[in-house]
């Protein structure tokens, strides 16, 4: 028998409101899935100092001792992750932004390849699309592959609105489940290849100060993991990244 899928939902709401209730509804959709909701509001996350220590010297050098690594370990153990946030001022909540800041070293040293994720946003007016865009773009840098996001309007609480949200959320969740069960080999996109080449070049250029990145990229060749990449895509990625790095070096003089 196949092992149960494990999904962790990270909720950026400061209370157990609309976003939490929708995540709770999804928990009942697949009783065969090991499903957990992590409320950032109920965990200890300190404010990021912006000291860059986690990036330059490794995440273990962070001056904070909080629940950051607890959340990361939950994501590592899961097959898939749902990043969920209410829309505040046309973007993610302060709690979700704090989580982003505390884990941004993973954009430099991504580890979540082979895992799928989904962005879910609620709003009472507009901006859910911007919230989903932010979540998708940022956490893609950690290595996640995203299924289509779900944007939910929760302004009126009418029966029709509630049912519509339920159907939209369940449809998106099914896409995540299907992606996880497909076990398809995920080939890197051109953008991901460009991103890899840029960060590898920067790590070599900045290896004395940013030795944590240098150690991470040292020994890696065409991508973060061994995968067959078409010749044209490999050359194109190196050409694009080379121009970007050259410009960065010129501007740093």
C-alpha cells in the first residue's frame, strides 16, 4: 500500500477566520491525506534583523532562537505545501511576510525541489491575485513547483459566495493532490536555470564573505540536482545569466 500523502498548510492569518476556515474545509476533502495546518500566529517567529547572517554564514548563525526551523522541518517532511494568506493592503499579511523574511536564505540555497505547492488568498475587496502572485513567485525560489492558485472573495458571506469559494478551493486542492500523486519528473524551466546560474556565479564571486552560498553551490554543475537539460536551454540560460552577472559586477565597482 502506498504511504499516505502529507500536506502542510501554512496560514498567515492572525486569527482563525476566513482563511483558516477554508483550510479546515480542505482537511475534510481527503481523509486519506495526512493534513496539518500551521498557524503562524500561534508560533514564535521573531522579527528579521536584516543582518544577512543566515545568507552569508549559514542559517544556523541567525541570532534568533524561535520556531523558524520547526516550520521548515514540517515543510521538508511534507509532500506538498499550501501557502495561505489573507490579503491586507493588497499583499500578504504581516505574519506571512515575517515568515518570508525569516526563511529567505532558502531563496539563495533552495531545497524543496520535487515538492508541489499551492497559493491560496482570501480578500474582502481586491488584491487576492497580487497576494497569490507574491506567494507563488517567492516560494518558487525555494524550489517548489506550484499548481494554479486560488483567489477567494470573502466579503459578503452569502450562501452563493460561500459555495463558490468552497468549489474553487476544492478544485484547486484536487489539482495539488493529483500533481503529488502523479510522481512526474519535474524538469527545470529556463527561468529556474537562469536563476541557478546567477546564484552560482555570485557564490563564486563572493565566496569569502558569502561562504555559505559558495559551499552550497560548489560541485553543482548545470542545476541544483542531476537532471538532463536540453543543450539549447543550457546555453540560453548561461548566456542570459552571464549578461546579468556582468552587469552586476560593473555596477558594484
